[in-house]
C-alpha cells in the first residue's frame, strides 16, 4: 500500500508553487524556472495530482519542532487531564492570550491550507471550461480539495468560533471579517457542511490509489457529523431540536453500516509503530523510515517532538511538556486495560492514605499497576530519581505520569535512540461509535446508545482479545524485538532478551466488566454530577479512550459537558506547590469559563486585518 507520507515532499514542493500566487517577497528571489504557473495544474492529470498533494502539506502540525502545540494544548489541557509546566501551564487554567505565538501559527497553517484548496477549486473550474482534464478527475479533485478545505475550516470553527470564510479566488492575505458583533460561527459551519457533503457524495470509502492518508468518504462523513453537532451547539442547543443531531446521526450510521472500519482488537496496539489499522478513519503517521538515530530533517519533521516533549524528562534532557494527571489515572475501573496501555508512572515511594475518589480504595492498591508502575513497559525503564506523586521540574511540580501513546520507543536522549514513530489520529472508529451513541441518547434511543457505549467498553476490558492472544503476540511483539536488535548498544537499550512477551499481555478481563449504565449511575452519585447518566458516561469514556489525543476537549465542549467535568473531576483545591510531592491531586483555583473556550483571535491577525472582531472573553 502506498502511504501519503511517502509523497509529502512532492506536496510541499507543490505548496510553494501554489503560494507564489500571493506574491510574497520571499518568493521574488527564486529563479523563475523554479516556479510553476497556476496553469500547470489545470493543463494535465499530473499537474492536478501535484496540486492536490499540495493541499495535504498543511496537515503537518510542526511548529518550531513541537507539533504538540497547539493541538494537544487545545484538545487536552483545557480538560486538565493532560498537564504541563512553565509558561505552558496557562493552557490548564484558561490563561491563554491573544499574543501567544502558537495560536497565530495555527491560524496561519489552517488558512494557508484553505487557500491552497481554494486554488485547486479555481483550477478545476478553469480546466472544466478549457476541457483539459477528464470530468472524473475534476470531480475527484474537487471532492478532495473540498474535504480538506472543510477540515481546515472546521478546525478554525471549533477553535475560534467566529472566523473568516475565504472565498475562491481571494488571496489568503485578503481574509474577510468574521461577522462583527453577532459573529458568523453558524455561517462558517454551514460552509464546512457544504464542503464535506460534496466530498462525502463524491469520494470512495477506500483512499484513491491505495494511498492511505488521502481523504475518503468515511473521513468526510465523520467530520460532517461533527460539524452538524457543532452547529447545534453554536445555535445554543447541543440537542439541535432534532435537526442537526439527526443529520449527524445519519452520517455516523452510514460509516458504521459501510463495514469499512472496525475496532482494533486490542486498544494497546493502537499506538504501536505499525502504520494504519482498520480503526483509523483518518490519521497522520509520523515515521522516519530508515533514518533512525539521525539528527536531520527527518527527525525534525517526523517525531523529534515526541522524544523531547512527551517522554519522561527527568535525567533524560527532554522538556516533558506532556504529563497526565492522577485524577485521570485513577478514574479507570479494575480490569480496564486502557490505563496501562496509555500511561506509566514513577515508582511511588510514599503513597500516604489517599483513596480513589470513586471506589474509596487506597491508591497504594488501586493505582499500583502490575505493568506500568515504576517503568515504561515498552522500554523497561522510567528514568527518574523522584519517587513522588509530583516531580520537581525546577520549581514547578508536574504529575509523575507519562503518556505511553507518545512514548513507545526511544529513550528520550538527545544524541541517540531518537526513534519514536507515532500515530496522530484525527478520527478513530471508537470516536464514531461514542458520538453515534451520544446522538442516540439525544434522540431518545437510550437502548441503542448504551449498546454502542458498551461496544467501546468491552474492547477496553479485552473482550476482542479473548482467544486471540497468541496471534496478537506474534503480530505485535516482533516490532519490539527488531527494535531492540537494531538499537543494541545505544544508550538505554535493554537488548533483545528483554522482549520475550508483548509488554502488556493480551487477554480478557471481562470478569471485571460492568455494563455502562449500571457503572456510570454509581459514578454519577459518587462524584455528584448534575447530569444524566449517559452524559457522565460520555465524559468518562472519552477521557479514558482519548487522553492525549486531538479530540477530547472539543467533544466535551460542543456537548456542553466540559464545565461539569472540571467541577466534578477537578474540584477546587488550593494545595500549595510546596506540598505536591506527597499529594496526588491537582490544585485548581480558577473558575471555568465557557466563553473562554472560544479562543482569542490572534493579536497579529487583528493588526493585519482590522475588520476582524475579537471574541468577547478577550476584549
């Protein structure tokens, strides 16, 4: 199978070709024979394919070697389940500001992407008029360009709310206003819905030419459903009075009924460095190919940020800007395999008398994992001499819990062992199932809703692994044995003999399973949620399933659940920093603001475009 990441170099080159139309000064010094005219795209099939690939170039999240910013920050930190230190702590307390560079970088990335897509759509019109391309190619090119345009604009809509809607033929330097005082959040989503509907109607379930990473009907329908639900939220009614929710429900049911996707048999293996699986509806695969252990463009553009930003920093030279909270770590039921597959901790030296907030069991019992307490099971080590609930990062304190989704390989050393391929899942089938369940609950079909919640829950308890342990081990263990052999002799490598079994054994924990409705009724009562039981399930299942991924905070936000999540899972707490070494919970003194979740329009863009109106919380 061809993979889209194999041809991104061509896409980036094509991106330069397209952006020259805006006549920015840095292109004036390029020799004329290095710049291809816009008519190159509309003149041949090859030219159109090159132009389409350019539209994908803005999928790359990389911002100053740290592509976790801002999307992990936007999608994780507002929930407080993911955490950080230093100036990044502002993302935990809603203290972000309009002048933060990450927001402007993201704004530019998305609007540049929209501009590229609009350029392709314009070339499609010209090719159609000139008769230079086949109708089939023009239709597919329009569908791919509109799917990507809809995706980029959708990310703008869920981040900022009221955003400009660029038109075909307009320069990226000439963005319109964003609707003034009343705002155009709904109008922007209607444009997204129009683009994604066209894409869904004209794309196939399988990616064109076997190039996984290209947009598909499933991708378009999944984000179309999200756009409908966001429209309901922006209109002030997350239930959508039936209309938007029914439309979202229908799009999601089409995905389910297509039979194209399925849950990965083991949640654990979703984050192994093996590209693409049937749960993946759309993702970016970051992988250096054969360039392991090199400081080069491959390292910078693929996964350097994983080593230096997501792994345990203590003694490893990394910054460690991704931590996970103890509130999140202790929210799992006994037997739920997602916790051990998602995180590891230091070896806690003094547990104290703290108890699990749901079960009242001592943390020394409930939080002491057989596989992930005191070590990264994929590397057999957590390099940290601080055996505390919170580690001292130079004045700050951060939870001593690290994501295994982003730290499967590589020892997080600066000069060797930098091999950390990773999956950036933009949409997983599990997300489709939970969102479909939400739509069922909102439209009065609770029985079906709980059925789909329980499908995700049963996978978490190993139901789909039962009887397949040997086959799963054969398939997924070999990578780690090969990795150990390849990296043998480098700092921190534990050798082939360490990998005699898959790091977290496969098998069923269904003996511990309780159906979702029964379990979350208990959680609702214990934590005092002022919500329906199914809404509690949506909060807790999403945070268990999608921690440190790009979907968590936005899904809770548009469902109207984020405020209650903060209130119940992170109650007010004024514990001083000096006491956090021996204290598991996260201090919270700020009051959550729903209005602040419409992030500030970047200050640089307000200066550049005085027609824009800043969001209300930041004026």
